[in-house]
């Protein structure tokens, strides 16, 4: 276990061993979670890693045409 000191502004520096363990680099984002009396710091999920999780994208024109057709019917889009 490593001890860090809280600054007057409420900031801490994550020790290098902790950063290396989870692979944090400068400018990486972290998620802060409160679990009872504990604060958990973990790597935030990379938004761009989600690319394509909904399936392949349609060409822009076809996507727009499908949206307009659905909107004109006043219906919700089907997945």
C-alpha cells in the first residue's frame, strides 16, 4: 500500500507504481467511484473503443433517408 497526501485544493498525485499497474499515462481519464467509505480510482473507458458496437453504419445518405421515412410516419425507428 502506498500513502498519498491530499493538497489544500483536494488534489492527490497517484503514485507511479499505481499508474503503471493499470497503465495510466499523462492525459488519460480516470473514473472516480465512491463505495461506502472508500474512493476507487480506475481507468475510464475509452469512448472511441465503443466504435461499431451497434453494428455497421449505413452510408450517410441511406441513414438519413431511413430516418426521414420513419419520422414522416411518426413512428419510432426499429433496431
